[in-house]
C-alpha cells in the first residue's frame, strides 16, 4: 500500500488534515480527519456510468445503482444497510451520471465503523437477488415517470437525441420498465444476468475513488480503510474513454423549435468545445462565462433587459466530460423577446465579436482570479456528506494536489487558450434550441423517450450574419472594475471574552419602529456577516390583490437593483428581496467589508420606489407565468400546497391571485406601495463579523430613512396592527379529507399528504414526535416504497407550521390512487405499532442517543446558524436554547412515555387523533376521484369541499408572537 507525501492544497481557514493513500488493490483514497465534526461520511465514486449502458439496455447503470444497496452476502437482510444508517442519525444516497456513479452516506461517529463495513461489502460481494429485480426495475421506472413532464429532463434529452446515434451522449440514461423488463424479455435477455455481467465487467477497484471523512486521527482512519476495503477486487480495468465528438456537421448549424410543458419562452445556444478540465488553471470557460453571463451595465443581459426582451441569462460550460463539452448560453425570453429571437441571437454574436475585438483582458482575468482566491480561502464549511461527494466525483479528473481546489482557482493567464474557446463560439458551430408553447401545432417530430414535440431546420452562418447586421445598434461594452471586491478581511475582536459568552442572539434594541437581534460570530471566524430586515406591513397581505402587488413590488426592486448589485454577487456579497406572508424581507449575506454600502443602496431604492411602466409590464408577465406554471408542478408539491392552504389562516389561493393579477395596472401598484409602507414594523437580525455598535448604527440608519428623515414614508404600527400567524386547530378524533383533481390533467401521478397534527410547541412533546419519526422513517420508506412500490417520492417527515407540530407522509404514485395510498399508510401504522412494543430497552436508548447526537450537531456555517435562529424569531417562539432544552427532555423520556404518545396522537383509531388527508388525483385515477367524491364517509371522517368555508368554521391555535413588536420581554 502506498501513502502519498505530496501536499494537497487546502484553504487557509481549513483546519482539517488530509492524506492520500492507494491500497494494494489500487483503490485510491482520500482520508480526511476533522476532530470537530459531528458527522462522519464516506463517498465511493465508480468511474462507470450511463455512457456504458449496453445497446438495448438503457438505464442499466442506473438500475445497478438501485440494486447495489439491496443487500450483501455478509449482510443479507434486505434494507438493513439503510436501516442501520437511519438508526444512527444518517442518510444514504446515490446517483448515476454519464461517466461515473456515486454512492455516499453520513452517520453519527459511534456508528461509523460498522457502517463502513456494510458500505464496503456492496463493492466486495453484493447480493443482487432475483426476487428484488422486478421491484428495483419498478423503482427506476417510477423515477422516470416522475421526470416525464419536467422541461429540464425533456430538453436535456432532446439535445442528446439530436447528436450522433453511435455516440453514448445520444443515449437515454434513466431507464424504464420498457428498457429494463419488456424489451430485454422480448429479446430473450435476463436483465439480472446482464446486470451482474455489467457489475463484474466494470466495478474494479482501480476504477474507484473513495473519500472518508472521520473524527479520528488519520492513522486510525487509514487502518479502518485498509481493513474494510482491501478485498474489493481489481481486474485492472482500463479507464473508459469516449472519444469523438457527439455532434457531427449534421447536428451543427441547426435551429430547433420545441414545445415545453410550462408557459414561457427560452433560448439555448450551444457550441461544442474542448473540455475546460484540460485547461482548468487557465479557466477559459470561467472567463468567457463571466463576461457573456455578466448582468452589469453594457452587458448582453443588460441590453436585452433594457429592450424588454429577457428576464434571465446564464452562460458557461455544460455537459462536460473528459472528451467533449459544450459552452452554453441560456436566455429566458419575454413575449416581446420571443418575437425578436433573431435580434437576440444577433446581439449575442455582436457581444462575442466585442470580446474578439477587445482581446483577452488581463485585468479582468486578474480580478476574476482574485475573487476566486478569496472565495476558496474563505469558503463556508458544508455538510460532510456533500463535501465527500464533491471531492470523490473529481478525483479521476484532477491530480491529487488539486483534489480540493479543482477548477476553482484560475491562476495561469493564457490569452491563447481563452482565444481558442472564444473562436469556437461562431455562427458556423452553433446549435440553437428555441422553446415556446407558440410552436404547438407547428412541429413535425417527437423525441422518443419523453415525447417532446419539435421541428428542426439547418441555419447557415451567412443567415446568422444577416441577423447580426439587422440587430439593434446598442452600446455593448465590457464590465467596469468591481468595487465590491473586499479588501478588508480582518476579524472583529470587540469584547472577545464577552462574545464568547454570547451563545444565543440578544435583543440589542427595541423601539416603536423596530427590534434588533444581534448574534456575534463565536464559531466560524470568517469575514462574513448576515443581515435580515423583515418589513411587517399590515396592508401587504390583506387580500389577494395586496399579496400580488407586494410580490410585483419585490420583483421590481430586484430588477431595479440588478445591474448595480450584480457586481456585489460576483464578489461574494449576496442579497435578496422576497415577499412574505406579512410583507417583505431584505436579506444580505457575504463578506462584511462592503455590506453596509449595498444595504444602504437597497434601502434607498425601497424608500424612493417609483413604478417604471416598461418594467412593470415585463414583471407582470413574469409573475403571471409563475402563477400559470404552478399547475405543472409535481403532484406531491400540489398536495403540500393544499395542505398549507387548509392549515394556515389568512393565506390566499394562487388561482385567486392569478385572477386579480390579469387586471392590475401601473397605477394600482403606484397607489399601493405608499399605502403598504405607510405602516410598518421592522424585525432585524444581524450576525457574524459585525460589532454590536455597527449593527445598531446600521439599523438606526434604516429607521431614520423610513420613519424619521426629512420625508418619512412609514409610521409605527398601532398595537392592533401587529400581525400574527395562526394555524387551524383540527378537531380531536376527526379525520379530515380534502380530495382534489391535479391541476395538470396530463399528469398520471397522484399524491397524498397524510398529515397528523400533534401539538403546540413544547420541548417534551417535540422530542417524542422527533423520536417517533426517527424510528419510523426508514421502516416507512422500506415498506411503502421498496416493498409495496407505491412510488419514487415516499417520505415521512416532521411538519412545523409556526410552532404547531405534526408529522406527514408524502407519497406520489402512478400505481395507486390517493385514497388507496391512504389505506396503505394506515396499514403501515398498524403494523408498526407492534414494532414499538417489541423494541428492546437497548434499542430505545440507542435511538434516544442518536437523536441527542443529531441535536448536538453544530451549525456548519453562518447562514445555517442564522436561519435556525431566524425561525425562532419568525415563529415568535424565541427558544434560542431549544437544542439544550430538548436534549434535557430526551434524557428524561421513557419508552413507555413514547408508546403512550403514539397511542394518543398517532395510532390508527386513537380517540384524540387529528388527521388531514390531502388527496390529489392524477389522470390515471380520475375515476377514483369521481367515486370518492360521491362515496359516503366513515364515522369521524369529514370531507372538506370548500377550504375557506372550512377554515372559517375552525378554531385557531394561539400565535407565539407577542402583541407588541412580536417580542415578549
């Protein structure tokens, strides 16, 4: 076994230790030691993917990914791997890509060693038994059915379909019942036999890369890896390469018109290029993507936006492999932009011509390089499971010293290499995909796997030159120097000893205008800050019209700020202005050095807001399409939406909002905004690398602008105006059912949200609920998804509506209607009851300890910490020491108390149980919807016909928010 002494480049702020080793079987491994971690993790990346699927067995690599976690010879019990992981606070996942397949898990440290052994056995002696084959094919098919009406999947496959049929890029990668069961059977093939053959041919240790993230020292982790993974066989399989271009001349210079599922128009331009991986230090695609995708003044997007033709633009490398790649520009078009497609293509090529004429600019490369270097060295920590995947997926592509850096640090300025890629972006090399529902009825072909309608024509370079010549004469130019790049990355040390004592946010200031919560950084020590200002405006949410107008207002603010604030985003300072149930929110997060400059600009834009008629019409069109496209969301997402609509008081249905939206004009918003802002209360949260005096000064300035300046636009709220969030209190002993047809009548999928309302926030009841979900989650997944094959989307989760706790089963299915799924959920609960009684005391204690370990997990970064504390402020619960209090409650909990909790709140037929079943019927189950609507309900069951009549008739839980400024002192 080889151990490598070479240095692995890591961030200056990264205290973890790294070591590369290669086992005797040539398995290459990166070991990571992090004594501070609360989770251990592992990721195995196998350098074979869907490109290697045999002809006629599309999806075989994906099928193997599903089958591999079934069982192993050493651990033959089906589902025991995920059960073990779940019982120790972890998750196990996998995905299949074109050239590799990734498997990973995370777990509490006490279960790591056995989990590693279980994990390793899948690559040593997996048990791909015959009895699981059909079920796993159904799981793959269910995943495919979920994607059939997704525009992202459909358009991706259409791009692949229009490529050389003999190139693996052309293939359908997901697999289906037809490709893995029906067609192989017709050919006399045994799918399981082909699966085992595929595994034996490709799953060789020398094609695998493993990353292990542990709490112990490197030597201890290395010993574990050597022991667990040494038996993976090595057949010295050569690394698979797929040479040749996927697009021949037949597939270039094409214009493809295609019909999407959703409303809206999109334009994608793609050029085959040399993959950037071969020049990752020079970063040609990063450089060109930065410029072509820029949104500042003079950029392509700025011009298209000013003309009212586009609402979004992305540019960069896509579909990248070791042997081929594409540079893609993706533009969201307005209706007017759709009518000016040729002008837009012409302007894009004019911008490419500008880049040619300007030459490759060293100052732009240096600025980009500096931004990337700061971002790398001050990167936020992420969950170990995500970290190990990000590394293992790239170990084959990069030398070991750059495994952590990868392509994130362009440092070699090479105009020639950038110029080579720029030269590829020519009219003679382009593929144009134009999506719009306006093409319905004008297409003559269908993509075979998803049924996407399209037509195609050849489009010569000379024709595009005509578009360039006839496009508007506009002032395209390169971006200005970025003034938001931070130069002060020092850490504040105000009252360092005092800060160490501040474990939770403190109420720094309270006035009739605002409350200010402050939490200094005592954990992450990065030059970053987080600021959130929540504008509570009673006039913002009193009707569907107010709700929609507030939404348009926030969209317009983001639109007005974009060409200025885009520079801040490039430099690592992010902002957002979002509509909320009680008004709107401003959030800034990133490097603190120039955060205040951006905040003051945002505040000034709000205070001086004026409606620009041209931008209003564009935003109104955008928002209208967002509402119209809701009906194309996944069936289970619609069920979750209806569940919230039933439970949450003072919420307005999307369809009512869409109805009023069509009639709104500029004057409506111009009259509304001053009224909305006339009464407001600000709830502010500041955290990170800010001194308390800075935080207070910032918010005082905001107060001054809105409430006290020469022309104040806000007045404080009256005591009666403070907004509360109220939740319907379901009646004990009742099962409420809301049946509804899915909004997309083309969707076969039906869905169920089976919600059990339990209690108002209480530490002991919280932990009982959490412990039940922890114990039941994996058995529910195993029974309902793996054994019964109800559907790919099968989840058991906690639910928290403004401090009102419960649990929910979420299931999406084509095989059973929601009424029948509901019966399966109840049958699962009946069966699971015995498991609770049969649980040994040791098993109970083990689950309690797992939950305690999960609660002891530290926040990974400033944003995660801020969102945790903000939830307490937003809900009004203000239990900042929640984790410690719930751990104390867990230590007191007995198994008998958990059983009593189950019997009172969750057990089928419990006299005090409160259930809401939201049933969304897809077109495959329309007949069931009709019969279920007509059928008589069981005793103690109430059918909801009108959500709003139901809401008005029900009692509400009290809100946690205090009557004065939302804060109880």
